[in-house]
C-alpha cells in the first residue's frame, strides 16, 4: 500500500470513501478538502464502459463550459491573409504560419494553451505534429480547432472551451473550474461535460456507457458523484 501523508490522511477523514454523494455535496466536500494556498483546479473523471483497445470505441470531443474554466487560454492560430486578421481581431494571442512553425522547432516554444489552424495550414504544421500531439495541442476537426472560422474558434477557446479525450484505461478527465467557483457554477459545468461526453458515445459501445463520476481538486482526493439515473446527474 502506498504511503499516506498526514495531509492525505486528514483529507480521507472528511468523508466516507465507500459512498457516492450528490453533485453539490460532492463538490462542497472537494472544496472543503482543498487546502492548498493557491486556487486549485477542480477536475471531473468519467469512467466509461468501453474497450479502449478497439478503434471504434475511441472518444474525443470538446465542450464550452457555461461558467468558464477560471483561466484565460492563450490561443495560437496558424492562418494566412484574411483568416489571420480575423483571428487577431477576435483576440488570438499569436497568429502566423511558417514563422511560428520555425519558432516551435528551433526554440522548443510552447507558450500557448490552444492551437487553431485553417485547413490549408495543416500540411505546414504537419512538420511539428510529433511535438504538438503528445501535448494535446495538435489541431483537430473533431474539437473544432481545424476551421476556416478562426474568429469563432478563438472566441470559443477564450470563453471556456475545453477538449477531452479518452485515455488508455477508458477514462476521460476534464477540468471543470476552480475551487473559488460556487457549487452552482461547478454543477453547471459538470452537467455540460457529461452531456458532451454522452453525445460522443461510440456506436460500438454497448451497455452502460458512463460507469462512474469522480470529482477532485489539484491536491485533493477524489469524491465519487452519485448518478441519480443512468448516465445523468
């Protein structure tokens, strides 16, 4: 058994690990347990009833959180001409084409959180796909980051859009706000995430799709959320 620190032992005394709690109660517990000196991020972990080894049961998507993420994303846009201007006008932090590709290649620079590209730029940024991909930064049509509507993509990213992707164990982990958010905002964000995950259910998935939900903070332990009905909170 892994060693439990005094901090962890104290957190585990705050609730019953064998129980599931209503979404509001679970979030209040997570907020109470979160004792770090910074504003911890709250994350939702969704365990799915799929086989991650099968290509036809993979899941990936995006969702705009109603209450935002609690942070402002730094957005980079690969575009030229009018599309580049539209991105700049919409508030993109970095806009360019070959110059930004060279900067990433030569300086190993990753001073951005979201990467958007117009379809005609995908061949150009293919040169850095191997470094963008592992960091979750490679533009993808599935998440709306490969688009000619660069202005809309920038506004969505700045307005609380988050991407999600199933991992090798069949789980999806998505940030849903900050500890400083009130419970209503966090519940609203979680509902939006659950709905988005449900909407991306693979056709090959059988039986119960969402097996469990767990919320936690950056430095805190996980609290299970009670599913009132199948795949709903």
